[in-house]
C-alpha cells in the first residue's frame, strides 16, 4: 500500500529547520524510481477531475509537479519564491509553519477558466496552498483538485482549504 510505503521511507528530522519543527524529509523517496512512478500512478488514480494545467509550489513541489503534468499531458506552471521569476509577476504574502514567505507566479500564463491541479509535497497549516489558490483565482482560473504526498492533519491545513478545493488528495496523511 502506497501510504505505508511512503511512511516507511519519509524521515522525521527533529528541530529542522527550526527548534520544535519535525521536518518530514521526502528526499529518500526520490532515490527509488519505482516508488516515484508509484507515487505518480497513485495521484493519477485518485484524480477524478479533468485538468488543464498543474501548478506547484517551490521548492519541493517541483519534484513531482512536472512529473504529474507530463503524465497528464498538460502544462506545468511553477509558483516561486519572491524575486525568482524574470517576467511580470503577481505575488502574495503569507505565514508558514516556520517564518513567512511571498510567492509569485508569472502573470498571464494561466488562462481564465482553466482547471488547475495544485500540488505541493506537504500541507501543514495550509498557508502556502491558500496563497497559491489566491494567485490562481486572481487569474480567474480554478483549483479543481490539490494533491500532496504528505498532510499534517493535526495542523488543520486540509480543513482550512476544504471549502476552497473540491478534491484533496493526500497519499500519506499523519493524524
Ligand atoms: P504550510 O504553508 O504551513 O501548509 O506549509 C507547507 C509548506 O512548508 C510546504 O511547501 C512544505 O514543503 C513546507 N513544510 C511545512 N512544514 C513542514 C514539515 N513539518 N516538514 C516538511 N516540510 C514542511
């Protein structure tokens, strides 16, 4: 079962990057190409919606975001940290489980009415996803599904985005 496989491979790193945070390190998953394929398969299997584009959040959303887009045969649009995108951007600032951040997206790449699959490696407080949804909505596109490798259910991020996103996929939820 994919959930247990992921949980066996994901490493808990205490006090990283700050004291009190238990960091879920997903990099061991990337060492195994079979597991990587199984992860993409599991996302695709659970995705019931037609999507026009995959958007994912820097940095760890870029591991599987482009793989998902390639498999779905749709474009991939990166959401990046402030100052990384060279074109005209729109931005949004938000609080993280640790610190705060501003994310940006190129203006005009997402077309009005497009259906978006939003991806990140992990959802904690939901701040990153809420900010991403805001950027996507400002371009009059719609998040029809959100897909995560990991959800920290005890931090209420999933609950927070539930009324914004019709379908939430989490391969490894931690209660
Ligand atoms: P949040 O905005 O609180 O939902 O945080 C999600 C973002 O922060 C994701 O991009 C994660 O990569 C990262 N993140 C937050 N908490 C953790 C954690 N405990 N372990 C690994 N990554 C985390």
